[in-house]
C-alpha cells in the first residue's frame, strides 16, 4: 500500500477524465448502447471529487475505483 500513497492525485484525476472522454466517444460512435453513460457519469463524478479533495484523497479507495471502472470498461468492450 506504500506505493499507492506515492501516486499523485492528478494521475487519478487524469484516469477518470480519460474514462469520461472514452464514454463520450463510445456514445457518439454507438448511440444505441447506453453502457457508455456509466463511464461518463462515474468518470465525471470521480474526477470532480478528486479535484475537490486533492491531497486529502484516500488513494486506496481511488485505486479501487480505478480497478472497478477498468473492469466495467473491459466488460463494455467485450459485449
């Protein structure tokens, strides 16, 4: 867990921002699939929460969120 605490909070924010943009691109390319709304909503909420909390961010929960959204993205790509 020591390595997780060394990750800068902007790296988490960038990850969630990219997921939101991925969701927007997916919604534009595949308008009939609504799964991309999950990426847009979750990515935007997490992005703004990270910018709000900055250095007091719980990096373990942020890392867990990255893993969960990564799995959701993988599920969307496979289906």
